[in-house]
């Protein structure tokens, strides 16, 4: 969930978020929801904890998330991190 927005000097915003459940990590698809509407689907560019770039955050932790090709966050937006796992087909 987006709690606060931090403007970037060049363009867009970093979303200050709280991980409500599960875990988030780089490489997942990200869906940005505003109310019941999906406003963006794409990939996270960076996940930061304070000034450190991290690969994973767990439930209850706060982090900053910057998205590739999206910067129109609003406070209260919900970010769903979706991990797509390929399972080999068996006969």
C-alpha cells in the first residue's frame, strides 16, 4: 500500500510503501490498483530500504518503490506483486 510519495528530481515519484502481507521482490510483475480499477501493470525498477537497493522485502517492512514507465502514484494505491512460476509440463 502506498503511504507517501517522494518526488524525484528528474521525473515522477518514488512510492513509499508498507508491505501488508507476504513478500515482494524484484522480478515480479506489479499491478497498481486504485480502488477497484487497475491503473498500471509492469515491472518495478528499484526497491529501496532507506538508501539501500534491496531484492526482497517482507510483511510489515517499509520500502520505496520506483516503477518503470509509471510515476503517477497516489496515496492509498495498492501494489500487487505477482510472481509467475513456470512449471514444466508432465505426461
